[in-house]
C-alpha cells in the first residue's frame, strides 16, 4: 500500500507532531490547564482525526493506537509545547507550515485508506477531510471555541481538493507515491495561499446591526 511508504509514514508522523504542538499551544494560549490537560489536548489534536476515521471505517483498533510511534510523537509534541511555550510562539510560522503538511498528508492518506477498504468516492473524500481536520475540531470543542475549520483561511477546502484528487487518481489507476505527494502538494499550496493572503470562503451578508434574539 502507498500509505506504508517510508516517506509518507515520515510525513504522517511529522503531521502528527505538528498538530500535537499546535493543539497544545492552543491550549496554553486559550485556557489555564495543567501539564496533563495541555498534553492531552495536543495528543487529541495530533491523533483525533485518524481515530475518528478508523471508527467510521470500522478499522479497529485505530491505527494510531496500534502503532506506538503515533502516541510517542503526539505526546512529545504536547510536552514540547508545554515546556517551551514562550519560545515556540516565535516559531508559529514554522508550526503553521508543519500544520499544513499534516493537513495535506492526512487528507490523502484518509481518502486512500477509505478506498482501500472498499468505500465509495464520496465517502472517501469525506473521510479524507475528517482525517485532516478532525483532531483540531475536537480540540476546539473541548476548549469551547468555534472550530478552526469553520473560520480559518481555506482549511477544509484544501483537504477536500487533495482527497478528491486522490479518489480520481485511484479510480483512473494512476495512484502511486508520486501522485499522492502531488495531491498533498496541491493541498499544501492552497492552504498556504490562504494563510498568506487571508483568503476565506464566502460568508453570509451581515446587516448594520446584529440582534441576539429576534423580535416577537
């Protein structure tokens, strides 16, 4: 399977680490949690999407628990963010880049795994997106914040594009390591363009005044 490529595995673990660091840093900035809470949120962010995907696919136990490397990498990311939270704030641009790498690889691998297990193309795209954004969404819900996927610069859409390209490649019989990396690169480019230029999907029009409750 392509997902077992050492290169994609390395990128997958890199994405897990980046997501864990990002999730733990978010916990440090937004809440007053102890080390257990910070590391837990980091691990949830790093592994949550893949775990939810495997539950939907009935691929149990989830791969993130079968392979101890994911647990180790996610825990290390959370601990790093807790211990070096102030210096790491200066590295947020790098963390954003690594986050985009994780988003891209997770979207491709999530869609690929769904197809390998016999699911349809639409389901594969959805599961690719869930793999990419699930961990961060669970984290945001736990800290009572609007999930980043609903308000951030082109987050879910790049994942959807990468998952769609993966499905198309598999269906046409051209899927391989090069195509997988290409689909991930497209996702990465769209995500970074969104960050660089502050691009967002259209929002509903807002009137001059907003009311919390409608008149009755």
